[in-house]
C-alpha cells in the first residue's frame, strides 16, 4: 500500500499534478457560474465593475479605499470578458494553480528533498479549500499567490545568507503586494521584518538585504496610503478595520450568533448613530476607538474572547450550531450540505494542522532560516484573535503547515525498511 502511494505521489510527473490542480479549479469555477455565493463577493463585484465601467473606484458616490489588487484583477477581467463573475473565477483558477506550483518548489528547494516538494504540490493541488476560495470573488486567492513566493524567497535569502542580491528585495515587494490584497498582511510582515533584525545583528544576514527588502516593501504600501490620504483624508490601507474590531470585541457574543445580528445591534448603538454624519474614514476611526476603549475597560472579558477566537481559528470543521441561510447573494456551501462540508474538513484539516505543527517543531533546528514561516503563522493568528476569527481566516497559514507536514511525511514515507537496508 505504501509502495503504491509512493509511486502515485512521487513518480507522477509534476505537470500531471499541475494539470489536475487546474482542472479541479476550472471545473469548480464552471460549476459556480455567474451567481454570488459568498456575501462578501458583492462588495468586490461592485467595486470591480465600477472601476471597469467608469475607470473610477467609486461606489454609491463613495471613494473606495480597500486593498486594491483583487479589485484590479476583477476589473481587468470584466473589461476583457464583460460583467460576468465567471471570468475572474477562471483567472483565479490560474493564480491558484500557480500557487500550488510555487508551494511545491518552495518545499523542495528549502528542504533539499524532491519527494517533499512533490508531496506538497500534490496536497496543494487537491486541497479542497484552495479550490473553493479560488472560485470566490474574494481576496484570499491573490493574497496566497503573493505570500507563498515571498516567504519562499525570504527563507532562501536567509538560507544563503544574502548571497543572491535580488531575493530579499523580491520578497519585500511581494509582501508589500500581499498587503494590497489583504491589509492584515502589513502588520504581519512588520513582525517578520522585526524578527529579521536578529540574524542581521548576529551577522547571519546582511544589513543590505534587510534594508533593501524593507524599503521595497514600503513602496507600494506608502503609495496606496498616500492615495487614500488624498482621496478620503486618512493615511491607511483601508477603512473597515474599526468595524471588524467592533464585531470582535464589544459585540463579540452577538457576532458568534451571526454577523447580521451583531450588525443590527451596532446600528442601534448611540455612537454609531452619531457617526453617520461623518465620512467613512472618520466613522472607522470612531469604531476603532470604541473597540480599544472596550478592551482597556474589560480585560478579563477580552481574554475570554481571545480564548474562544483561538479555538475558532484552529477549528477542524465548520460550526454545526450556526445556521447559514441561503439567499440570492449568499450560498456559502456552493451546493454541498453541512454534513458534507464537515466530512470534507475532517478529511484534511486535522492531518494538515497537526502534521504541520509537528513538522514545524521537527524543523526547530532550522528556525534561524525558517523563522519567517513561524512568525507568519503566529502573526496571522494574532491579528484574528484580536479582531475577528473563524476558519476562513486560517487559509493563509495552510501553505506553511503543508510545507512542514510534507517535509516530515516525505521523510517517513521514503524511509527504508530495516530488512531492505540490511540487504544493501
């Protein structure tokens, strides 16, 4: 059985796994068609169509300041193929397939093991939630497409002690572009750069590499923040972080019931009613201040919330006690029943999460060069423990867990039996 599995995974050509990855994603995109499935898709669709049809980032008379790269991709697809959600879905299928290739190469190069790289490629090709989110008009797919090569190049630069002049700056640029897909990428990358000061101080990584990487990382972020300052008077990457913090702090218990329930309560609060006369950027600052005040005044309650959000982040399967009502703009199951989604999750999540964490621990002797992966996992979890946490937000750390799990699993699967070793 193990021999058959080894032949299937390790001897199947790379192009076959890539073709399988692409076909699975294309088939899912075609199944989804042109209707909305996630409620958040509507905002991306509206923004992209406004840009494609009028060359302006305005919706309902308001200037948008959300991270621009997913909107840009979707708008380009609309310009090329008309206002059909299927076109950007197909484009994301290509991006997700490229991410699977990058993860396979990253694993093989950083581990020095071709079988580990092939196993990571196979996992990424068939992982159901990479396929699912490649079909949704959301920011996850493009975020992953920037993150995986950026972490790969950064770890290689650390591994080589900065021998290749271009890898650290390229990693910085890709991390900057990742934050233009999802704003959470900026503080997480800042943690990585802060941690990278240690190898610089120890003489293991050139200061030149760190400085170039950080400066190039800052360029796209500062450019977008400057645009937002000129457009709406706020020097930030987006203007919805404050509302997310409200959902994850003052109204956390209601948000655990349903986001719509929490939003209805927020809309009745006095500070919300008073904020309606302000601009969207000013309103978001009000929400952020209210959230931070709540956290300072209720530390014990906030710690209890954080413990629940840690569980939400690392859940093995979707909650079964929460109803998801299908509407014309929301069909999150995409045709699968709740029991099927639970079964699909349990088939992959426990093995990848536990195997990935075990693999990262086994690689602890190499943390001096692989620490960006650990910082990224902890930083992503930390961002969502502080704000809003659910299984969906764990998706960006899954490539890191696959990387570590596949290195450990490949070594186990390739290990010769004692009797075979004795015969040789």
